[in-house]
């Protein structure tokens, strides 16, 4: 992020730099929240697939 928002050289640039610095933690929080939701969705998908596997295994055991 430091490279994205290099140190300013003028008054207008100073204001932009300050705003970007204060936005930086918020950007991390948004990304982190997105990643958390993504992980939860993947975990739910894994659990559903595991249930399907268990059902198939049970059907195979009953058929034997």
C-alpha cells in the first residue's frame, strides 16, 4: 500500500495522502470480510459434499 500512496509533495497532495492513509485500514476490513464470507461459503459446500458422500456410502453398504 505504501507504493500505491507515495509521500505527497504539495498541500493538495498532502490532503489526498492523508485521506488514503485513513482509508487503508477500511480497505483491509472490506477484503477481510469478503474473504471470511468466501471461506464460510466454501466450508458449507464442503459439508454438503461430505453429506452426499456419506449418503452414497450408506447406499452401497445397504446394497451389499
